[in-house]
C-alpha cells in the first residue's frame, strides 16, 4: 500500500511538473510571438518608408541632396533642398547614369565640392539664387552647355577641370558677374566658349 501510494505521489508530482513546464512554454511562446509580430510590423513600416524613399529621385539628408538616385533623362532639384552634396550627381558613384539635363533651382544656395564631378548630364542650368560653388564642382565632366547665374559670388578652384580637356563646351554667364570674371581669368582646359547670354 505504501509503495503504491509512493508511486501515485510520484506520478502526480511528475504530471504537475509536466503541466507547469507546458504552461511555462506556452507563456514563453506567447511572449516571443508578440515581439515577433511587432518586429514584423516595424519591418513593414520600415519597408514602406524605404519604398517612399526609393520612390523619389533624390536621397536627402535633411535639406542636403546626398544623391540623385532616379533614372530619368531630365531632373529638377527638389524645392526643399538648400545644398547639393559632394558626388550627388556623379555617374562614377552610380548616380544619374541616364541624366542628360539638370536644372538647379533657386532654392539651392550651395553646390558643394565635386557635386557634379563625373556627371553624365550634358546640359546643366543653374537658376539665379545659387551663391556658392565649391572647388572641382564640375570636374571631369564633359558637359555640352552650362548656365551660371550672377548670384554666384563664392567660387572654388578648378570648378570645371578635366583630365583630357573640354571639347566644344558652351559656358553661359552674365557679363560683369563674379562667375564671368572667374572664367575670364581661368578658362577650363580644352575647347570651350564663354557666352554672355545667361537668361
């Protein structure tokens, strides 16, 4: 009788432990499911956010254009930007490989050093309002035509320097402007023409 009682107690104890273990496992499983669900929701939100960024042609860091990531032949800089960062339009970096024409709008105040270095664009129109162009901003770019406004007053060195020299590039400026004087004193290497017909 005593032995049977001990066996029964051991069995009850074993069942009780198994039940506790099963309850603990179910609890842990529920706790894991909740974060997974929220991680999954977070993933969906991040994915939607990434799609929103990828859906635009520009990668931004605040009000600075970091990169042109679109595939259009023509583009106009966004109205919420005030600066174009280094290499932002460089096909050498994989940005704007299909570009032919870029319009830099008047809200842009600064075109940083190397911003258009190695650009694929053939035509670049810079609206009045842009004030600063950093050194080598258009270096190693074989641009056909480029328009510089009179509002540009700060200009870095060798903004249109190329290794092999330009061929038939037309540079449009406003006569008497700081950028016109800059080119009058230091025309880029190669065949290019300075035209006083910026409009």
